[in-house]
C-alpha cells in the first residue's frame, strides 16, 4: 500500500513539475520566446492578454527551487521528479528543499516578503495575501500546447477540480494533493454468503 502511495506521489509530482518548470522564474530567455495572444485562439481563457512562451527549439536554462511542505514520501517523490526533469532539460538545475509542515505558513509569508523569493514551487495557498502578485496565472497557459505531451496543458490536469477565480480569470495554484477512496473486498467471502460483488 505504501509503495502505491509513493508511486502516486511521484506521478503527481512529476506532472506538477513538468507543468511548472516551463513557467518558472529564471527558466526562459526573453530573446528566445514567442508571444501569442488570446485572439490567436478564441477558446483561450485569457481574454486578449499577451502570453510569452519559450520557443520549442530553444533549450531551457535556469534553476527551479521546490520548497513545498515535507511529508512521508514527499522528498523522494520530488527528487524523482527533479532528476527526471533535469535529464530532459540538461540546462535546468532543480533543487529540492522541502520545509517542515510546522511553521510553513510563517516561512512562506516571510519568503514572499523578500525582494527576490528563493522558491519557485510552493504551497501557495498557505501564503495568504503575501502571495498577491507573486504567482503564475496558469489560466494564461491553460490552452497552450505542452511540449511534453503535445496536448493543451488543460488536458493534463483535472481542470474542473482545480481552484480557480473565474471572476478574475485567475488560476494561481495547482492542487498537489487529493483524497482518493479505494474500496476493497474479499471475493471469497462474497461467494461464501452468496452475495454479488459491487
């Protein structure tokens, strides 16, 4: 059961990192980017805002610091994501620097209060008003094509389950965790009592 949970954590973390790394702080070079507008795609939820994305042919360079909350299996999961991402993008250094759960909210509020926050991937929901203007609006990227799947980013997430502010056209946090209920039953016991399994 624990191995299954660790595998699920690794897969979720990989999806998250791959989605964020292309949008991180120091990863793009303005001279090698392409600008698109929502007018180019009428289904784009950005409503005529301009979005700058890296050219597919240019390798990414820079550093991504992951400072989410630590927890069982989280360090191993994020490190697996970091290693896989650095293998694909050799010019990107990914640093896993997880923080303790206790005091995380104070740490993140203080970090956002600095001139140059050091972390790129965080549990932003715990920062409160300190995060205002400090996050990526994923709505700007939602319908753009992911270089990792060839499909729109929006198709790589359970978009309906993400917390968005549609009135302000903002999606500033990705859900890192979810509750999944798994029911198991003993088939032999069902057969012994003549019951039909669900």
